[in-house]
């Protein structure tokens, strides 16, 4: 095309933004525009997960992110695959200046009349610019709308340049191949040697070339993508910190929080709260209430993040009172028994047998449901640790000593690490966790051939139903996550902690081994439902029942209690 025609092609073209919005497409859901809805040109950006984009009948698998230009009258469907997708839509109109005619050559369409997909890694700046464009457009002010159109024109220019460069048949670029692969697999455990093999070069060559083009090494690039997507989820979703950590490839919230702070300078919750409008106090309070336990370092000392705020450990507390027996277990394991703790039982309240010997000098503070606040006060603690159940008592407790509040079902490994920092015994906490991981890994290998092709169920008879626990349950996690046992298909994909079924439907679970959480010790006898369950399962030789104490398996959620549960699992399945 002659330079004069090229100049006219663009200099006489105007871009006018029509609308813009963003949203989150949940896993398995779809966003669809057919010919009747697509009444203008559109930019579609998506980040956060894998999925599928169908445009004008053609299917394209997408990786962690992509950008798409959709022309008026085109149809498309965006489907979220393995994770939620955060998407941005900007609609615009392209037209020529009044009195100017575009005579486009027949061999080449105007780029603004072509629908195309850029499925390689989306540039972070594009997402930030798109969000800025929408923000300015929604203000409705003349100058801000003018700026939004200018930014949009710049985005369209960059997108077209990327597209046309890709159409030129560029030679193989090992950096882009690896970067594209990382973009689609950054949630997985990636190793440098595997990335080098993918590019067909040495590790050293890949690191050198990658750093030249991306200014960071391949593994730093993995972390960068993880943190960018974590940032977007913190900003645009209400997922908990633990859920976000898991979605971007961190099985441990503790390490995710530290990695995030290293990149952004603040812990994940601080980052999220900074995005909340100062006038939206209710939402900010809700975020605090949903806070996952974590910590970060400060010049004054470790900072413990909990449901009621933050606690800076300037010196280790010496007299800790706990209102959940699991916390007494944690402190005992670290060699720092609490000055006071709640017990268990109905007729006679006492400490559980498995840690009773270690609590001889610990004052009894009532029960978890009914703590004795007067006894707490008499104990003169310098720190009180409780759960969300004790929220009604916090005001009074706070007058006695600082209060840390954690969710009762918080991951026990996370709590142990935090208690290690709280008591100045971080190394001891790490040793306990390493021993547990080593032990469960060895037991998992030993159980694998014994249970080949067999599943294990965790059930609890209630008044008229049976609760079948999934891997989301904290004791279920020991069976299915830590020991790698096979969950029944009935609950294999359960996102909740349990399903409730009638006793008659119990055969549908089809497990080979049943750990039955019995209330017999608490109630001085089996319930009618438990008797029916035992009678039903006893009828077949292909199923084995392992009755265990419900109070121990559900309430003993510290390192000593958890290891005791592993002892019982080992004895039941290997004997």
C-alpha cells in the first residue's frame, strides 16, 4: 500500500468508546455474545485461568490470559475452565472523519474490521490501562472521557502491532515459547531444567536469553505471574487468602503471604484493604472477619494477622490463656504450656487424656462453648487466644489482656507456625512440621499397596442422618491429602466439608474402609442411628468398620492430636 494511502487509512480514523465493564467468570460458566448483541467493535481481555474461546464457530484454547478484538456482528463464547477468569470488556465505534472516504485495497482488510485473538501472555500494562480507561469513562466528565478515548486508541494500536507482527511468520523464539508455557502452567510446580528442555537449550542459555528479554529469570517470571494474578483476585474477588494461595499454586498460605509481601511490600490482606473505599466500612469489616491467619516481619518483630486485627510480638508472652483445647496442644508441642485452658466434657469437665499430663500446672477455664471468664481474669494472662465462637466475649476479654482470634477450622500447620513466632520457637515449629510430613509420606508409601483400588470413608452418624466427610474437612484432609488415601467417588469432588445422607443411602458411598466417628464415649452408649449404621455395614465382608472417638478426631486438632489420629489410622489399616 502506498504511504499516502496508509496515512489516510489511519489519520482519518476516529475511535469513540461506547461502554466498558469488568467481571469474574466462575469456573465452568460462560460469557456469550451473539450477532444480535455484538452491535459494536469490542476489546475483550481475560486473565486468571485456563478456558476456551469460541469465536465465529472456531474454538481456541486459551492459557492464563489473552486479548481479543471482536468486530461488530461477530459472535463469541468465553468459557472458564480450571479457574475463575477475570475479564474486561470495552466496546467502541471506529469511523472515518466526515467527508473522508476509505477506499481499502481488496487484498487487505482494515485491521479494525478483523476479529483476532492474541492468546500469548497478556501484557500486565494492558490490564491496568483497561481498568484505568473504564474508571475514567464512568466518571462521565468531558476531559476524563477524552483521556479514556486516547488511552483506548493507544491500546488498540499496541494490540494491532502485536497481531501484525505475529502474522509476519517470525522465526522460533525460545523465550516466547517458554514464557507462553509458563503463562499456561504457572500454577504447577515448574522446574528450570524442564523449561530448558522445552526450549531445546541449556539451563544457562535459557536463563541468559530470558533475562535479556524479560529482565527477570524464568523462575522469577513464574513468581511474577503468580503475584499478578493474586493481586487481581484480591482486588476483584471475595475469595479468602487461602483460596487465592491455592489457586495460584501455593499449598501453604504462610509461604504465599511472605512471597506476596516480598513483591508488593505489604501482606495480602493489607493490599486488599487498601483497595477498599474508606467509606465502605462494612465491607472492610467483612474482609477482616474472613481473614486467614498469617504473619509478616516488621522492624519491631513478627506481626501476627488474625480475625480481629494484628498483634506485634515485641517480646514473647509468658502467660497465655487459650479458649480452645487445640491451642493448648500447639503450645505444649512447643514446650510452652498455657497458664489456663478450657477443657471438654459435660458431666465432668477436664483436659483430654492425651495431653492431660502436660497440663498439670494449667488452670481449667470452663469449656469451649462456655468459658469461665472469671477464671480467665484470675489467671492474669498477658495474652488470650480464642476463636470466632468467642466473639461475644471479646470486649470483656480485651480488658484483661490482648486477644488473638483465629477461625476454629484454620489449618493446624499454619497455627503452629504462628505460635512458633509468637513464642520465639520458630525452628521448633518447623521441626515438628517436617517430622509430620516425613512420617505421613512414609506411611503413605506403606499404605499404597495395601489399599490399591480401595477407598476410605470418614462418616459420622447424627440424629437421623449420616455425615460423609470430604477432603475439605480438617480430619478428612489427614486421610486424603496428607496420607494420599482414596476418597469415595461419592465425595471425591466435594467442595464442602461433608454430605448429609439418610442411613438407607449409605451403600452408595461404596467404600472398603469406614472410619466411623462415634459419640459413644460422650453419650454413654450408641445412638439409634449409629446402631443402624453399624448393623448395615457389618452385613458385608468387603467393608471394614473402624470406630473412633468423634470428640478426639474432631476436637483434637493440634500436632499431638493429629499424630494420635495418624497412629489410629496406621493401626487400623496395616494390622
